[in-house]
C-alpha cells in the first residue's frame, strides 16, 4: 500500500478506524481518551514548518489521537481516530490573542467536531 499511488496514509488509517468502530459495538461502556502530541525535529525535515513562531529550526507537526477503552474490563479497544496537522506560518503568534478570539475560531474547537 505504501508505494501504491492510489492509496495514502489516511486511507490505511481509516481502514483501521472502521475496524475499531465495528469492534467497539461489542462493548457496553467505552471511554474515549484524547491527547495531542507534538512531533518535533531539530534536523532538516523537508516539508515541515516551524512548530511555533520563533522556535528556530525546530520543525514538526501535531497529532491528536482518540483511543477507545472498555471502561468495565479496563482493556484497550484501539485507536478510533487520529488527526495530523501543521500550523501555518501565517498563523504564528495567534496564541497570544486567544482571549480575544471567539471559541469557534480557536484550534481547540475542532476537537468538539470529531
């Protein structure tokens, strides 16, 4: 699949997410655990922007994952969703304006939409 131009990384991930969604139907009570992780590289990383404004040569991207856990059996079901993104260089410094922006304009708003 990796070298097939008809498939991308997201296509492969979606297949796994659909499988976990089907498997989750077997469980009565589920917890969806979410977290955002930063992948940063100090070496030359082609195609990656700076992580934060003024971070120098630290480049990378963000990943927000949602893991399903059976709440009663305390067992991991699997990864049900994962979003990957880079902040645009043109949006650098927006965090300093967070108190003045509407909630719907903030990066955190997108997690409610999943």
